[in-house]
C-alpha cells in the first residue's frame, strides 16, 4: 500500500482529527445497536454525537488545566478524574449513551479521589481508546504514552484497554507529525506494543489482523476477522476495525467513516477512530462539508484542538 500523504498544515490536520472524530461519532450513533443486515443499508439521519466526543471534550479541558511543560503524571491523573466527575453530572450526558464503566468509574473517583484505583481491571471496553485524540494533540514522545496510560486507567484498567489507548494516541500523533498514513505506521505501533508499550494485552494481534484484512480488501469490514471479533465493543477490536477501515479507504474519510459505522457492533466508536486517523492525515478539506456544516459545537471542538496545540508550541 502506498499510503496517504497531503500538504495541509499540521494545525489544520490536528483540527481535522478532532472534527472528523466527532463526525464519525455522530454518523455511527444511530447504527450502534443495529444487529441485523440492515446496518449496511439503512439511511442515517444525523443528530448529535455521543459520549465518545463528549468525554473527549472534558479530557481536553483537563489536559489544558495541566498546562504546558513536563508531564506530571499524578497531577494529570487527578485532573482527568476531576474532569470526568462533572462530565458524569452534565445534563447532556444521559442523551449521549454513556458507557456504564465510564459512569461508575467517574463515581468511584468522585468518592475516593484516587485515579490509580478507579479503573476496572476486568474491563477492556473501548471507552478508553475512543477518547484519545486530545492526548495526541497535546503530547508527544514518552509524555504521550504516559498520558494515554493515565487516561485509560481512570476508567478501564485492563491491559488491552491501556494498550489500545496508547497505540491509538501514538498513531494519531505519528500521522500528524509525518503527514502520512500507511501500514508502516501501524507496523511501528505493533513493534511498540510488542516492546516498551506492552501491558500484558493482545492489541498487537488486532492491528496485525487489521493490516491483513485491508490487504485482502472487501466491500464491508469483517467484524470477526479483527480480534477479539466482537465488532468494536472491546478496545482491541475497536482500534483494529478503525485501522482496517482507514487503511482500506485511505483517500476518502467520508467513505471510511461510513464503512466503519456500518458494522454489527460499536458503530460510533469505530467510526470516530477511523475519522480521527484520516482527519489527521488529510485535513479539514477532506471531511464532507455537509457533516461539518451541521456538526453540533463545531466551533468549540475546533477551538479545543487549537488550544491543545498551543500547549505543544
């Protein structure tokens, strides 16, 4: 695969990563619980985005509160926990289909104020990886890896959830820094997961399967082909399916998002991650204009991206 390159600016592509994430979330929302064959063809009426975007906005504000300079892990952990508490009480939250793990863990942090113990060790749901874009805009290198680990541990402490958050954040940042999107970057992420990022999980196998599926091609994503084969409800398959869609349709974020959403599984989370990857690669000009024109809180989302980039100036 030759990959995708473009000449848009770093700032534009960073903004596009967060905007395309929200667009994918919004497109996938009405398809999330469709379990029959109609998921491939039923019309999508765009409404609001879900908890994937909502939690990302709160996470971004926590990162801004931490401020520039070297990462203070304990301070960031506390700030993220303190951001997720008001998220859980936000009047909008019930309408965004929030995950039970994220809600209960926010409640646990509110009670105990211990970010290191609030996450569920047994849960590798996709709630940690779905919100990684703000991390990739604000951090790089070792700070990014640590920040992604901390964000995951607030809610999902399973090794797979932590690995998926790390790999997803690293991929978005690597695309932003190189302006490229191809299998080479995914292979680099796999090496990271096999090496220093390894937490005892199996997310590397999900990414290997994503590369293999994208090379074979197909008109629709094969949910069972990406471990653990559950259609994106768990962290490895959510990231793996998103990577597969973005590799299969690398020049067209709208098509990749639609294909990512039309699965029997967690449609909005897979679609938002596919959107983030291709938004980071292609910039705002590649996002369907009709999606951007009607995106709820578009200016707030774009403004958050700009403010997060300011931390890394």
